[in-house]
């Protein structure tokens, strides 16, 4: 609901040159918090970790209308990142606990589908609420959705049997908690592909205005609807034909889609590019999550999932920051911005093709 409106909101506050920080600050906090959320998910349980993320989202959405300075807005975006740093880590680890390994890709696709339904409806709803009732009303509605997720989690049964009582010493992160070396391959593919995600969410609202699309949220709706179409199919396909095979196809489509987006001069071209990107991303995400959980130590799934998300946020944050810098509010720089993203996703494709294939068929 928020993302499509935030670039213009920041511009109205007088901080248009900081658009790249809208996503990058958010993902920086999410990345920093992953080692903590991964450790806590393994120690105190999946459900408490999910609840922390939802609660942060609830509080931050309430505060946006209050902090009306550029610095206040940027600080709040930094804090808001804790929501993404905690909830998805707990969700993915929880799901991997209750789903058998041979259906893990399908399950991750289903989890992604649920999130995509929100991502598909959120931007359009947010744009409509903002246009009809103002930005503040949109922020309050976003907060209401977040508190509903907290209420749902109250009834969820915990899957971690050997739980620890929370203590501040659990927040002490050791070197071993920072990264799970077993999952470095999906992490590498993730960071190369996620760079484009940060660029798309930073630049697409301005690109939409440039080609004459008034409701900026609609482009994100097209993107997420395309993602929704393929999530379950992509997850099941990775269970059947292997993670690497699906990722080779999806990284190719990401590369092509970014070139189409960067070359767009009409609304139709931009919508086609965005939809193709969403289609490809929809297959990439659940496959990488399934691959990471395949490779993770069964006793440290939270750490393995957190490691993948760290690289995801690293890619998104760098993509948002550098794309905002390259774009520099100049429409002539759209092509070069998305060309850089395309080259990086193309590098992921080359790695998947030429790296040594593991023994496991799913990988």
C-alpha cells in the first residue's frame, strides 16, 4: 500500500533527491536484523519472531503521518525495516518445519502466493485511498492490516519444541550466527537477481508517470499479479525438475524483462516489461527459498533462511540506492539504470549454467 506513494510523499517533504533511500534504508535494517531473527527463530520459536515483525509494521504505519520532516521520514523507514527482518524469517522456517522436503518448493510457492495477493491488491488500494482520502488515511489503513496479522498469529501453534525463554543474551550474535555457509549458492543467485527488485520498486513509479500512468500503484499490481500466476507453478516445477533448472529459465526472463522495461517509451511496453519481470521473479523467489532450506542444517533452519534473506536485502538495498543515484530524476537515464540490472541478472544465469552441478537432483 505504501511503496508506490512514498517517492512522491518524500518529494513533497523536500527530499526528492533521497528517493533511493526509501527502499535501501528499509532493506538495510532488515538485513542487519536477520542474524538476530534467525537465531531467535531457532531459540525462542517461529511465532514470536513473526509477531515482532507484524508489531513493528503496525507501529510504524501509525507514525508516518506524525513525522513530516525528511530526516524523520528516513529514520522511520530505517526502523520499519525490522518488520521485514523478522516476519518472513519466522514464516519460512515455520513452513519448512511442517512441510515434507519433496513438496517444499510447492509450499514456498504457496507462501509467496499469499504474500503476492497482498502485494497485488495493496498498491491499487493504497493509490485509491491516497487519491480519495489522503495519504494519512492510507497509512492508518496499512496499520490496521498489520494489527490483523498479529491477531492471526496468536492462534498459531509453535513448531519449535525445545524453546528457550527470551533473555538479552540471546541478542548476542556470534560469528557463526551471521551466515550459514551451506546456503552460499542460492545466496549468490539471490543477490544478483534482487538488485533489479530494488531498482524496480524505486524507479517504476517515476517511469509510470513518464509514460502517462496516473495511478502509480497499478504498475505494482500488474507486477504482483504476474508473480501470482507463476508462484505455485514455479515452486512445483522446482520440486519436479530441480531448483537449478527453474532458476536458469527465470534468470533469463528477468534479464530480458529488464531490457524491455529500460527501452519502454509507451504505457503498453512498460506494462509488458513489468509483467514479464513479475512472472520471472515469481518463479525465482520460492525456488531460492526451497533451495536454501534444502541445504540448511535441520537444527539451524532459521539461520539458513536468514542468510538467504540477508543477501536478498543486500541486493535490494544496493539496487535501490545505486539505481536512484544513476537515475538522478532524469528520464534519459531509465535505460542505463535497467541495463545495469539486466547485466547482473544475466551474471546469475551464467553462474547457474557454468558452475558445477551438485549431486542432489533438486539442486
